[in-house]
C-alpha cells in the first residue's frame, strides 16, 4: 500500500491530533464549512429521495463529509485547498481506500454548492436512483 501524503492541518486540527477518529468527526461537525452546512440543510431529515445521510461520518481512518448507509454512498465537497496537487493525491488515496470497502463516492466542489445547489442535488438523486 502506498504511503499517505502529508496535508496541511486545519486550524483546530493541531490541538486534536491525537484524538480518536470519532472525536475528530464530532469536531468536524461543529466546524462545518458554509458549503457543507448548505448541502446538509438540503439532504438532512430524509429530504433527498427519503434517504438518511449522516454528516462528518468516520469510515476506517477517514471522515467523509456525508454518508448514506442504505446506498453505501460517501459525499465529499472539495473546497479550494483540494485543488492543490498534494491534497488531490491524498484525496485520491482516501477515495480508493474507502471504495475498497464497497462504498461509492460522489464528489462536488464548494463552488458548485454555492452557485448550483439544485444541479448538485439533481446529480446526487440520479446517482442514488441508479443503484
């Protein structure tokens, strides 16, 4: 297995570096980005095709932005930092690892959430209807 590349820490992560993945997921729930909050309000309480989504859900040693257990689907929102080469490489590694558990991925950018939320929700609905 290839080595996981280093990525910059978020401001609150340094203090919690040695906490369990469940504790980190809880902290990420408290510090959601505006794009994550916007998508969360659109998919929570079974608003998307009657499916239950969890936010900042731990899978293995990673935390995905949103997860639907019924469809085995992880949803990730890529912000500006995800355009950096080293972060892209880390994201690809995480995605491959999580997909090896039989979980599908849906990726969108924070810009897409902010400018075309209905389009993102439409693509997500198509994906969950296809399976």
